[in-house]
């Protein structure tokens, strides 16, 4: 009997709220037990304190609906009969249903990927209770709020205040809580990197760490670091004359990039095809376009960034297709390197990614994986100007690949990118 009591106490101790920033714990969802990782949530620089911890499952952060909607200044209604949720703020109404990927935003039918489906989650701690959990990023971004992810601290940071209206005090506060050094991985991204890219990126970071900083900065045509200390971050990009955009078809030559599920389609060829068509559209629109490669050749990542820096380009855009072990991973995402993480940047980066992502999804109807801050990517983080990397679909997914192999679909992708560029130029340049 005593033994059982000891075990019970031990059990209780294990499940008592941990002091650590992040930890694993078990929850029950649809009658199965899952180990999940606890996540922090900060809204406008303030920690979201919830009795039941937000958690990460399959790379998605889930939060108890009541607490998050309150904090975002929204209202929530729960329909027990249909197990459906209505979340409302001044501008949007989101309707979701437990275990369903179908979502209505202002009555428009949409779908979320299966890892973002709302769930009834049973907690054991702080006590046995079942909570309605919703995907944090989807809710926040649908309401138009910015979500940043800090992988080191395992904290999602949400800002509901438009940056232009922020008081300086609040701004520095938000900057402080969301700034981080080495965000090597976003929790949402399945971003594919070739072995060649991994090698190069590692070497580059090693050189930066080992006192060869000046050499690296010089090779990238970047000013020495101490001259960038007093940077002022601007929302809008200053463009003088004709806008100059560098289009970078990923991989090439000995680096084939991802190999498709059909074992013959190579990412490097698709990237070049998209980039070539994009180049002519952008030129027709009156932009100045520079390609980092226009044939099947290998170009180092730093050299791609240098093309942008040397030419004082206004925009840098890297074209890629994605790949993942899980064949059901699908859809489009746009990666960027936040100016909060990358000191050489002096313009807000995510707006370009946002415009591209929105336009790409609109044009193609592809699964919307969102925009993701990945400051460790060489081409976006070593370019001075506004940069983004588009992942135009998973060639590891038979469904995505089928579409991608259709020339008409490539045209949709190209048009999506081109319209996204226009959208950025119209709204975020001066
Ligand atoms: Zn790639």
C-alpha cells in the first residue's frame, strides 16, 4: 500500500508544473496519449499565463481557446452540439469545428492542414480537464497579427499592434522579447536543404564565429559590423529609380536540390524553369531583373548573396521546391530572415514574404503553410536588402508533384510570385 502511495506521489511530482521554460508532457487527444512539448506565448510583450499549457504537436502550437481569444481581444462562442467554435473580432469571424480541417473565415470556406485542426485535449495537470485547443498561428494570422517564433526559447510572440502606430517604448519592449540570436529552426517549417547547402551554410557560420568575420563581410560586400550598430529599421523600402530585383533559382550543377518522388524530376531544373519564366514577366512589368544563374551550373550561396549586395539590389528572391520525409506534407511556404535576427538588414523583411505567400496561395489554391522566419538561411540572411525564399510545393508529395509537372501550373506559380512582387512594391516601397 505504501509503495502505491510513493508511486502516486512520484507520479504527482513528475506532473507538477515544471519550472523550466519548456518541457514535455502527455495529453490525450481522440483517445490516444501524445507526448507534446510545452510552448510559451507572448502577446504584445506580455506573457500569456494559462492554467493549461499551450503545446507544440507536429510542429504546430496549440493554445486553449478561451485564454487566447480573450488576450487577442476577440469573442468566442462554443456550440456543443456541433462541436464548433466561432471566434470573432472587429474585422473577422473564424468558424472552426473540432476534428475538422474545414474552416470558414467571414463565411469563406477554407481548409487548414491536418496538423492545424482544432482538438479536444485532455490534460492531467494541473488537474484532469478537457480543453478546446486551437492552432495559434492560424488564428493570429487570420486576424492579421504578426507571429514570430523563437526556437531557442520555445516562445511564440504575437503583436496585435501595427508597427507604424507603436510607441517607441512598446516597440523596444516587443523587440526585446522577440529578439533572439540563433533561430536555426522554425517549428513549422519543413524547409529542405541539400547536403551541399548544409555544408556551405555551416562553413560560413564557422568562419563568422572564428574571427574571419571581416573577410566574410568583405566577400559579401557588406560594411563592417560596427558600422551597423545604430541602424534604424524602416517599414518601407527606399527605391531609387527602377526597382532592381535579383531572382535566384536554387541549387544547380552538382547540387541537384531535392529529388522528386518520381525519382527523376530534380528541384534544380524546376527552380530554373520558374525563375526563367518569372524573369521575363518581371522585365515586361518594367523591373530590372538579375538572375544568379540562367543555366544548370553550381553557384555558392555566398556568391548568390553577393550578386544582390554588389548590385545594390532592392529585392532578392530565391526560388525553391520543397521535400519532406512525410509524403503527405504539401503546400507553399515563404521563408525570410527577420531584421530582428539579422543585423545587416534595415528594412522589415516579413512584408515581402507575406505578399508573396498571399498571392501564391490565391493564384494556385495550394495548401497555405504560411510565412516562416528562418534567420539561418544563407541567401536571405546574407543579403542586405529585403529578401525571401519561396518553397513552391513538395516534390516529395505525389499530389503536389502531379500539379507541378503541369506547365500551366508553373505559370500559375510564376504569376503568383509576380503579383506578390507588385503587391509589395505598391504597398511597401517609397
Ligand atoms: Zn531547395
